[in-house]
């Protein structure tokens, strides 16, 4: 019989400064040896997230956490306010015209999933085309992507269940809306690329029952599915058994004349291959051979292929090549002084979106890269464009910290914008302002940060601050709106978003400066942000909360263990907390280019050990009030990271602040989560955060 954990009797959970009584987690004698160094892992058994003992642990932890959160006096009022401010119509950017129809997403307010609409013109009355809310009663089935074939007679669409990265594909008759019998299961990290009477998709083998959400993903293959046949007859189109830890994704251009094969997983970039689909038996031709650089096609025009790449251009450049000689590149938009973030071909011109100090700047160019003209955007925010080469206008989406997402129509000849769709909201943000500040990190590097708050705040150290960061994988944190921040801002809070090294805000050099042996730079940047906010009088350690998810959860875990005195609250969400074993689960091995692994060298092992959140918790230390969050279907950063970290934190916590874990059900890493679940989670996070910062509601 298994030895189950002992559950301590729960006392009153909300009683001034008293921390709630938490379950005592069983320890075992597991020890690993790395380069002669023994490392204990007493909660290794929690890695089996389907065992009876782990399930009992989850139930016990959630019972304590739920009791605590429900005891927060204003939690109910906060949830109601979150629903009020989120209840407004949201509309997506119109997709490209397809066979006389236009498609876009819309959410009427509190729908769990946004609905795909069809219209005869961008301004015509739309009709529901595909409503993912009808695919499940609780909204936990999410639409992951839609893919039309060349003549727009068929559309494949991908779904995920309960937030998992596993995907299923269905096929719809566009004219009638009827589903075909085609059904693809166990696809992963895949789209549907049409060619002829079928489409390509990527998948692993069917996982072992009971280990679907933790098994290591190896052997990614590209399959071809012919419409009208069962999945069992799908043919392997491409595989590379010699490299089981690589991803392979195939895409076709809109005309279905070219196929592009992406290969990544070995470094921070990717290889790219091209194949002429007009010639039977034509081979894939390799375009790039250095996976230290990224390269992706953005447009094809006849024999011309346009690529966006950072090869020999850390801030990115746009190049032109041909199928006949794909390794011969000609610069169209050479590397400039800020990051070339995106490229759209429209109106016989090129729109280039650039990232300057993490915000968008947009310019129009002739097709040869000359005749640069700036496109006036509504303000300091983020913009993305969608259009076609031969159309004289396009649409773009714009958002900022104080402007909900709006859609604009751009006339390419005049470069004048007009509002296509702007949300009508029941809240007023005119009393709030965003400023961008810069501070020096530990080594003197200049770091940008956005601050959003109510006008007229006093810099007397009394303001509650929600400090958010990420710092990894070339991902940039740009200005963007979230209704869930409004209640916190209304009660005098400051939202701070720091643009740390490891991200993509200043190109590949900025990214690499926060990776592998340089990862400590990211934590120094975040700690520097907190110290600057305190020194400048915006807040104090008693009023400061740090929050981050995924790699940002690692960030919060590392910073709360390195400087536990600096913050009152820490919320590490779905974080990578065990840096010695992260690569052993699902796709964790794919993060090695950013992190390194504990097995590759003693130097890397010691580097990872120096900041791994799990391994730097120390008994007898006063840690901030901490709410760890994870989910049972997270098959990207497996829940074991958070389980082991929470158990260790609860053992080490010497202060009176709570150390809790919130484990969501029928949810994953975050993508596709139904709005109802999002608002419940945010009510818990903001409730925990505001309550432990001494805020009222």
C-alpha cells in the first residue's frame, strides 16, 4: 500500500497575518549526481501527476487555497467588476478576402471563445461561420487555427481540448457549413497546409495512455492527409529519424505552388527548405544552413520569394530570392537601427513594422525598398497589418495599455487611416496615463519599462505596484490592453511592464544577452526594475508584487529566491522551476538553446543550479506571500515544476505570509482558456495580490 501524505488539520485561513496551515508533503530519499555533486529531489514522486498520491496532494492543496481565496473579503466584488469591464464587444482584424467572402473573429463580450464570422464585405452584416462555444458546454474546446484551400471550397480547422498542446483537425464544406468525415487526432505544433485534394500536418506518435501530458515528445513527422480517407491511411511526407528532437512544420503559399519546410529545435533559429509543387518529384532545396539564425518566407510573387531573417542582421532584414537560386539573397529592407518586426505586402508596396523601444513604428516602402514613408499610428502602442499585394488598402489592429484593440483601414496611396471598428466600453480610461521610463541594470545596461497609472499619483512610496516581466526566447513585451488590470488601476495601483534582456525588443543580441550562461542578466534586470521603482518613490517593498508566466514564472521564482526582501507578493504562473530536469518532459528539450541543460557540462550545471527556483529555496527564510499557479492539462511546462516548488516553499517559509498553489482543472498552459476560467483565475490572482498588499475594494 502506498504511503499517502499527511494532511494537517486546517485552521482559520484568513486571520490577520497568520499563514494558512498547508498539507505536509511526503519526502523521499531521491538523489541525483551531477558532475560529482549530489542534488536531493525529495518530491520527485510529484512528477507522476496521474498517481493516486499526487491526485490526493492536488486535492488537499486546492482545498486549502480555495478556502483562503474565498475568505478574501472583496473577492466576490472583484470578480463582478472583472466581468463588468470585460463585457464589451471585441473584433479581430478582417482576414484576407477569400472567394468573395471575408472572415474575422468577434466576441460579444463574455463569450468563452471568440466566434469566426463570415461577411460579403468587410462592412457588411456578418453571419456566424464557426462558433467554438458550441463545441463544448464549458468552453474548454478552443479553436487553434483555420486553413482554407486554394479555391476556398474547404476549410480545415484545428482545436485543442482543455488547454492542451495536442490538436485535432476537422474539415468543413465552406458553402454548406457541413463537416466532412475527415478527423485528425494527436497532431502537435502544426497547421494544415493545403495542396491538391488534401493537406499536410505535423504530429508525433500516439502517446501512451495516462502519460499524454508528460511524455517526452520525440520524432516529429510531416504527414499528408487526402480528403475522404481515414487518418490511418495518411502518408509520412517527411521525417528525420536521425534528429528526433527537432520540429518539422510544412507550409504552402496561397497559390499552392511552393512548399516551405521549417526545421528547428537545435538552436535559437531554424533551417528553411523550399519545394516546387508544380513539378512532380521535385526535391526540397535548402535555403539556410545555420540554425543560429531565423528565416521565414513572408511573400511570394511569381518566381520571387521574400524572406524575413536575422542572418547577418541581428535587428532583422527583408531579402529577395528565387526558387532557381534560393541561396542568392538581395536586400530589400536592409537592417536598420531598430528591429524589423513584421512585413506585409499590400497595394504594390511593402509595409514594414519596426519595434523602437518596444513600441511599433510603421513605414511604407516601394517594392525595391525605396521611397520610405511613415504611417501615422494612433499613439505609443502596438500595431499589426493584414493585406494583399495587389489590393489598394489594408486593415491593421492597434492597441495600447489604455486603448482596447481597435481596427483601422489604411489607404495605401494616401496612407490615411480611418476607424473600421472600435469597441464601445462601459469604462473610462481617460483618467489613466502610460509613461515609458529607462533604468540601469546591475551591469549598467539601459532597460525600458512602461508604467500605467491614474493621473496625479504621489511618489511617496505608498502605491501598490504589479511588476510584470518575461525575458526569454526572443519574445517581446509590447504595449497591449487587458481589461483585467482595470480594477487594480482603479484602486490606485500601478501596472509596470519591464522589457528585460532575453526578449526580442532590441534584436538578437538583446535576446542572447539573456540566455544560457548570461541568464542571470534577466534576473538582474527585473530586480533592477523593482529597485528603481522603490528608489523613485513609486512604491516600497511592502507594496510591490511581481508576476510572470512560463519563462516569466521562472523569472519570478528566481527573483523571489534571490531577493525575498524586495517584494510583498510573488505570483509565478505555470513556471519552469526545476532547471535541472526541465528537458526531460514533453518539449522541454526545445528550451535548451535558451537555457542549456544540466547534463551538457559542469559549467552549465552550476549556472543552472545558481538560479533554479526549486534549488534555491532555503529553510528558515521569510518569503513573500506567494500564489503558485498551474493546470492539470499543461503539457508544455508540466505541473510537476509548480508542484515541487510549492511543496519546497511551504517547507522553507519562515514568515507569516501564505505559500499556496492554485491548480486549475481542464486547463493547460494558458492558450485557449475560456473567458469564464480566465476571469475566475484573475479574480483569485488579483484578490490574493491586492489583499496581501493591504488594498481595499
